[in-house]
């Protein structure tokens, strides 16, 4: 059985970030789950415009709510990226079917989502820096997770 890493976005606020995630998903062949509601109007036409020609290469699954995502998501650990994570990225061990969950730009995730995660990973930052852009945080962790799990091997 081939296992796939996934990215999941919790209620994103900023359309350009969603566009960046679609491009990341398309480029690396990593399916993307979008947990709605988003902080901007979402319809397939708008998503297509944000994603440009990357849309067709990306695998994007929309979920109406956190509850719907929890019901429908594939198996695999839920790995939350959070500035309050106990697990520092350089010490984290990933599995090939992990779902990397990103919080919303304005507020991260609520306590129930935090509690539902199997692992909470933090990218260490220098003193005084609060957080990274959500898409950049995702790409740092995704890169390390794919590297550890031979996820780059299917790519050219
Ligand atoms: C701009 S940050 C959220 C900031 C928000 N005010 C908070 O306190 O959570 C958006 C998302 O990017 C990810 N992120 C940003 N910096 C991170 C870091 N240093 N470690 C892990 N995830 C990070 C997290 O998923 C976070 O929910």
C-alpha cells in the first residue's frame, strides 16, 4: 500500500496563501485538504483563479467544517504545526501518511483542534519572532517530512 503525506489548512483567512498551498500541492504531488469556512469567499472559480494553471495538477479536497474533516479524512496521524508545539521540528519524526495541519493566519487553531492532534510540531524561532507565514512554515515542515519518508522519490 502506497501511503501519501497530506497538507490540511484550517479555516484560512488569506486567499494568496491558499494559492501558495495549491501550488505547493501541485508541485510536490501532496493532496491538500481545505477545512472551511475560509475568511474569504470560496468557490471553485475563485480557487482556480488563485491557483492559475496549477489547479489541474493539485489534489484539493474541500471540507465544510472541522467536524466534516474529522469524519471524512483518511487515516494517518494529525500533525499540527503550531508555535506552541512541544516537539521541535529538528527532533520530530514523521510517517509517510502524516497529515500536516496548519492553523489560520489570524488565530492558529482553537483548543479542541489543538487537542485532537497526535503530534504538535514547532519550528524554533529566534527570540522576539512570533511566527512564520503559514505557507512558509508548511513548506519547511513538508520538506523535512518528505525527506524522512522517501517522499521525494516519486518526483522527477
Ligand atoms: C501566522 S501563524 C498563526 C499565528 C497565530 N497568531 C497563533 O498564535 O497561532 C499561522 C500558522 O502558521 C504555522 N506556523 C507559523 N509559525 C510557526 C512555527 N514557528 N512553528 C510551527 N508552525 C508555525 C501554524 O500552523 C500557524 O497556525
